[in-house]
C-alpha cells in the first residue's frame, strides 16, 4: 500500500509539474511570478528545531530556484519595478520573477544574500519595522520553543490560554515536550486569538517561570547595518510588513490599525533609501479599513493568494507562491507547486 501511494504521489507530482511548465511556456501575455520565502537556513542549522517546517528554505533550494528561473527564460526583477512598469503600460518581460522574503529574518542576510549576489538576483525583503535592531522574535517561534523543549505544568492557571489548543493526548497536568509537527498544529489553532494577547500571555508565562524564557543566544531579526550592506549595490530593496506583524483582521482598534500600516510607512521612509512603497499583509489577513489605509500610503500590496500576475493587474492584489523545502526542494517540485497554484 505504501508503494502504491508513493507511485501515485510521484505521478501526480509529474503531472502538476508538466502542467506548470506548459502554462508558463505557452503564456504570451506579460506575466509576473512572485516567489515568497521566509527563513533561509542550512540543513544542519540548530534553528530548524524550533521553526515551522513551512517557513524554511535551504540556501541550496534557493539556488535551484534561481537557476530554474533562468532556464525558463525569466527575467528576475524588483517587485516595485514591475508594478511601476505595469501601471505605466510600459513594455514588460514576457516572463518575470520577483524574489521576496517575509519578516526580515537575519538569516536572509547570513544565508540568502550571498546566493543573491553570486546569481546577481534582485530581491525584496518585507520588514517588520519595530523588530529591527532588537533581540525579539515572533510568537510562533516562542511557542514552538516552549512546547518542543520543555515539560509544562499546564494545571497552573498561567497556561489557561494555551490549554484549549493543545493536542487531545495531553493530560490535564503535564504537556511536552511535543514534536515539531504537534507544536505546528498548536500554532495553527492559536491563530484564533489576536497576536497582542498571545504575546502578553507569553510574557506572563516568562514572569512566572523565568527558566522558560527564550535564551538570549543570538539575534533573529535583521539589523540596520545589515540592511545597509545588502542595499548598497542596489540588489536588495525593502517593503513594509507592519510594525509588529499583527494580523490586521484581529485589530479592533482603529488607531492601532493605522499605526501598523501608516506608522510602518513612516518607519520605512526613515530607515533606508532602498525602501519601496509596497506592503505585504501579515498572514494574508485583510480588512476593508486596512485596504483603504494601504492604498493611501503604498503603491502596491502582496496577498497570500496563489497564482501569477498579468500585465495591468490590480497592484493591491498581487498573488504569490509561498515556497519552502517541503514544496519546492527540486525543480520538479517547484514546477508542481506552480502548476497546482495555476489550476
């Protein structure tokens, strides 16, 4: 049975890859594919142990993607440049690919930037501006570290917020350490809560149990000096990803919504000459008020909708392909992911 499943899976992958390749090759209208990444970590990186699998791409996989783009005859282009040309009805490449990275992880500088330089590939990094130059990290990484490296006494009221989201197999008294996949599922369930509440609850846990607080071993987010270095040659530009990575559909306070969107624009303008007026919605979550603010302060916006972008498309509804080792470790897997997204 396992062999049959493996054969069927391989066959389906081949069909999707062929479909993706044909759609790209036969497309005549100018088209943009946006490749989206988060973390770029070597296979032996210890940071993989406390990270969601769908967030990680190896440097080798990134290199394969750049090479495949060239084989497809695609022109690598800055995302904001393509949007500008499209708006002005200028001539566009038949096929363009924009490489983008969400969140502003330090490993984008440590492991992705060298590959981009060697391949002379332009890229956009979407920054969470109030996390730059800090030792902070996002709540999913904090929760994963908490659940996969510790045994928690969850009968304590300090964990009341977490308890309903734990696996059914967990007892009323103790939890953990969980597997990475179990922890990943907990994170998905926790997204029913707003980000600020989750972060406040984590701080309460750390105050009650200091030993559970994340170890201050290394900085996870980019610094200003790293941003400056990557932008010097004009290869890397920076877009906006809010001030704190709060999901916009969870913000009921209008002033806070404005701070996350308009305030982020102010931060970007003060941060770097390489900043561009392109916004990226955290988690893809959008509200009507949020859309209005984004259109007021930015010239384009990226969603989490999957698919390609045609010349003359709505610049505030850019589609992307979210890539990681699991869905694009090889050229065939990448083409299959594209094919699936174009069905």
